[in-house]
């Protein structure tokens, strides 16, 4: 079984008993599908970000439940038929390990990033999948400006040394 979260947006013009009946209909479908309810939280009426079928508000309900993944589609089909429900969203709640554990996917991403750099700090010619990248590196105007600034900074000591050497030659000669 998986843990799911269901957000229901119900029509704002429904009376309390009809709201409860609509929520009860959804929770009954969950239980009849072999699921178990963890939490049902009424959030009350809230203003919508945009109108949904001429409604500016909706009554929100948040439901947490456990059920087999194959049964979720049947429950959603029943919610789509209902006229009381303006919108719904079912999401999977992933179980998180202890806070000090790193998720395996995150750990793999961090080691991939470490593998792309070489000893001198530059990256090699591999794309994110680890395959060779044959495309030439494109240099942007910003890169060109930065390279020119680096070249100018590198030349300055050499030019100063050359000027100093020329002055010494004139003084000696």
C-alpha cells in the first residue's frame, strides 16, 4: 500500500450537510477500494487564484489515506463524475528516512557532479549521462570579455618588466 494525499475543492454554495456528504462519499470510495483513512482535515472556504466555473471561492478538504495504487484511478473517476467537486488532486506522499540520511538519488547526483571535474578544476567533455560530448564548446561574449581581462592582467607584469628594462638600457647607454 502507498500513502496518498487528496486535496478536494468543493463548490462554495453547498450547505454544511451536503459538504459532509460529498466528503463522506469520497472517503467511502477509499474504504471500499481497500484503503484506510489517516486524516481528514477541513480547511474551510478560501479564495481561488482564478475562477473555476464562475466560482471565486471553494471549500477545501485535505485527506490522507493508504491504498493500493491500482485503486486510485477508480476513486478519481468517481470524483470526476461528482458535481459537488470543482477540482481534486491526488499526490503520493513519499516516506522520508531520518533527517541525517541522504536520499540515494541525491547522493548519486552529488557524486556525478564530483566526477565531472578534473584535477585542474575544469570539466571534461562528458554530458550529464556520462557519455562523450562531441559538440564543440561555444564561447559567449561574456566568456570572451573575461578571457581578454585575464590576458590583460597577465600581460601587465611583462609590459612593466619590458619598460623597466628599456629604461635601464637608456640609463646605461
